[in-house]
C-alpha cells in the first residue's frame, strides 16, 4: 500500500474521529489549527488508525502524530519499514 | 497535615464529546486506552458512552497533574462511584499518588486531579473540592 492509497483512508478517519468536514482536510491539516483535534479525540483517532491499518504506535509517536501528513508518513513507515 | 501537592490537573469535557463517533470506534478506543478493570467499571454504568468519557477525562486530568506519567492513557485507575459523581485513584506512579474526582454538571463532566507524595493526595483533593464548592457558593 503506497501513500496514495493511505492518504484517503487517513482522511476518512480524520473526518470520523474529529467530526470535521472532509473539505477542511488539506495537506497542512494539523492539531494546532483544528479546535476539534482535542486530546481525547486524538486518542480516538489513533486507535482508529491503528485498527484500520493494523499498526501499533509507541507513546512517543502517539504524542507526535498531530498532523495529516505525519500520520500518513507514520503509517507508511510501519507498513513498509521505511519513511 | 498532608504533604504539598506536586501537581494539579483539571479537565472539562462536554457530554457530547464523542457523539460523532460510532459504536465500533468507541469500542475500539476503549479496548486500546482502558484497562480491563476500567472497561468493567464502564460496563456497570447506566450509560456506557458517558462512563468511557469519564474514565478518559480522569486520565487526562491525571496526566495534567503528573505529566511525567508517560501518556494520559497509561494511568490505570481504580474507579469508584457513578458516571455522574465519583473518585478515581492510581498508585502506578508511586511514590507519587494521584487522586481524581469528577462531577457531571449540566452538559459537562468536570474532573479535578491532584498528585502528591505519600498518601496525601486524597486529603488534598478533598480540600481542593471544598475550596471550589465554597468559592462557587460565594459567586454573585
């Protein structure tokens, strides 16, 4: 699975977990610019991403995965073993 | 006289925080972030969704009170009370002990956590809650 396949699935998970419209998710979409990206919604988002892709993030990754791009990159790294 | 607190954390969540999430997403979240005991406590409550929110609010408040505790999800809490009012404790981060108290107020769940060394956290939390109640009683 490449980034082009990962991106739309992550986008859909962001829509579901944060309750935001898909049109709001541009390449720079991040927690710092999204009030709905609260700490509890973040936990729900991470568990959804882990379940969707069959990956498991470390505590450090959980703290750092605060952007659309970052999540896509992390999933790709987990699935392919390289960034 | 209890020891001085080493941290205080407050969390406020709207009761509809997870209303946009489906049942499967909530179940997955509970399986990932809650311990077996915490999930069992949730299952005993009248409203499972609200109980999940309470546990996560407690974890968030505990993490704010004691940020060195890894991640908010890592606290393993002993929950007492109902989703409307109760207390949670953890000694996972001994010698620091964390106590949290929550209360449903209108459409919100307000949670207050305190970290203290030794057994003082519970007493400090009571003092803090009393102070908050007294302050609220004197609001104009």
